[in-house]
């Protein structure tokens, strides 16, 4: 009569489960967004006779105190004076590291409460009725908030 080893069930191997912690460096690609998944093949649990599992890292984007993101575009709400200017760019597009979204600004310009006639004419001469953006779109001065779309 042949007895089968109870410890290894006749496989010749004994499996001892244990916790092994291994560090894993995650490189987040430019343009990656909330909910994107980064896949590491063969980095999860191992067990004899089974294919090694995969590690999936799901990105969680935290809110920023000043910027809001919509796709590759960034939105910023801030008050500026008439003489201040802001120039920047949005987030890089996923898989296209040299292309960027737009940085969309909602500016609340703080005008002086009083202007004499000379200064009023100078301000009027500086402010166009509409602005033509680089992409050919016409931007007019409205109270519409692009974040409300």
C-alpha cells in the first residue's frame, strides 16, 4: 500500500503561506488622469501551480487648492489687478508629452473705484470689445463660468 504524503499531497513541495512585502516604484505618465490604471505583470501573489497574479495601481487624483482639472485643461479662479498678467499652460496630453491642454482662467479684475476722465479714456483705449484667441475663436467679456458647463 502506498501512502501519499499529507504535507505535500504527493507533489514533493510544501507551500507555506506568508507575507512578503516588496517595494514597487510607480512612474505615473504625463497626462495620466483620475481612474487611470498602471499594470504590473507578475507582481502579485505567487502559489505553486498557479500563474502569478498582476498588480494594478488605480490613480486617485486629489483636489488642488487653486486649480481644477477637466481632461488636459486646467481652470483657475483668482482675483487680479488690472496690471497683472498670467501666462501658463495646461496638463500634458496622455501619450503626447509635447502637446498640452489649455490653462483656462476665470479672472475677476479689480478696477479702481474712481478714475478721472484722462485715466478713463486710457483704460477704454486699452480694452478691446472682443479678443481673438490663437485658435481663431472669439472670446467676449461675459460672466459665464466655463466650469459650469
